[in-house]
C-alpha cells in the first residue's frame, strides 16, 4: 500500500471523525455552498446521467448537506459541449462530461478521456493516479480555469453501428460517421467523413441523413437509443476508445478557495463513481447485449483482421502526432506511452491470457484476443 493511499484513508477517517464531533458541528455548518452542475448527457440516459446525479448527491451527503449541488442535463442550462467554458468562466461551478469534446483547445485532452489503441479503463485510472497523468491534466486545465478529476467511465467501446458490415478499407469512403476524439481523426485519414454529435441529437441526425454510421459507448446506451432498430450491423471490437473516462470538473477559482476537507469531499464523490459507474457499465453492457440478441436478433460482426490492423497502424500515428503540437503535447504523449508500454507484459500475461482461456473453456463467448 502506498503512502498516498494511507494518507487518503487517514484523511477520510479524519473527515468522518470531524463531522461526528459535537464541538465541530457549528463550524462545519458555516459557509453553506450551492453549486450547479451541467452535464453533457440527456437526462434520460440512465447510466451517465445517473453517475452525475450520484456524484452530486454524494457531495451533499459527505458534507452533511452543507454543499448542495443541482444537476442540469444537457440542453437545459446550456449545450452539451458548452460546459467546459461555462465552468472555466465561473458561470457555473461543476460539470460532468468527457473532456475529449474540448480537443479544439488542445488535442492532448483526448488522453484524459481515451485514445485509440490506448489504455483500458483500470489502466487509465492507474496512469492518472500513479503515472503522472493527473498532474499533466491539472496543468492543461489550469490554463482554462478548471480543475477536474476522473468521475466514472464507460470502458471498452464497441466499433459502432453501420448499414452494412465493414469488410475492406474501401468501405470507409462511403461513411459519414458520428465519432468523436482521435478516433474520428483516424477515420478521416482513412477516407471517412466524421461529425461530433451530442448524445441527445444522434437519432435525429440519423433520420435526417446527416450520418449513416455511429458509435456511442456500448450495448446499454445503444439499447436505450434504439440503435438496433435503426441500423443493421453492429461491429466489434472498437479501436477508438478502450478505456473511456468521464470527468467531473470544478471552477479552479472555487477549488482554490476550498479547504482540504471540502477538496477531499469533491475528490471522494468523484472516486466513488470510478467504482459504481464503471461497474454499472460493465454489467449493464453485458446484460443489454444479451437482450439485443433475444429481442432484435443482433449478432455483432467482428472487424476483419486486415481492417483492424490498418486502424491500429493509423491510430498509433495519429495519437503520436499530438507530440508534434507543442512541448506540452510531447510530454503528455511520452508519459502516456511510457505507462502503456510498462503494462504490456502484465496485461498480456494476466487479463488477456485469462480471458482467452476462460472463454475457450466456457464456450460462451468468442475470444477477442
């Protein structure tokens, strides 16, 4: 156990003891805070919106009600992609989002959400906590008036929904696909047109003919949006987002004025979602895929090896090009790549090997490894 984890547990213990101490109650009741959180998710998107709502509720609970957080789904207070500017400017105090939506400010934002052929979700959290990722993230966000931390995630994503199976590289030429982040940049290099559409507008864009292919997380959310009824082909595995992390951000000026206890409350509420939301997606996706198969006859189609190899090759080139943007981009790419390289043998010998052998014995799944 590291000193960091020991200190964290000690601080949490102190937090609980302080809240329970009668003499501390009057001071603890002083300075009530009322924060507003805008999200990038529709209010009816149960998992992501539920994670944001839980984080807000846990901030209130951990502060014994002294900090109140009102949550606004995308489109109610502002657009899905306006939250970063709003928090940075101090118009609101909090957001829940995926920060690769803001790569127009710096492409390195992708590395704090997920990048093609990148880290799994547990690996991504490891890089942020123990590989220097959080310090780099703080450095970038400070320029925009924000402090943010990981607050859940969606894990490995599927390859997306298409009218026809992708069988060759030529098939990308006919695509106009909803896909964000560096994954979109990869497909553009391969001849596809790409757009970034907020979750609540995807179905409308499909009906309007603005897109003819899309990706959005995985089976649980895909079932919610009704994608199995709209497009015939569900491809796997996804190359674009192997470990997507959602973020909770706070206005840096607000963060700087918080005492250590309130900072710990914010961080702890976010960290709780790194367990709850992540596990909700892992279990929810598995159950939803089974439901798709029963109700709609959905049979995921495997991306051909030759196509995936080309996607992988292009992905490494595109994500590596962020190092050419400036010195900060270089430092992010080098840190992320070094951490991923250090985990290659362990991931192959543990997770990948175990899953392949387990599924071969059980016969329930086709191994993806």
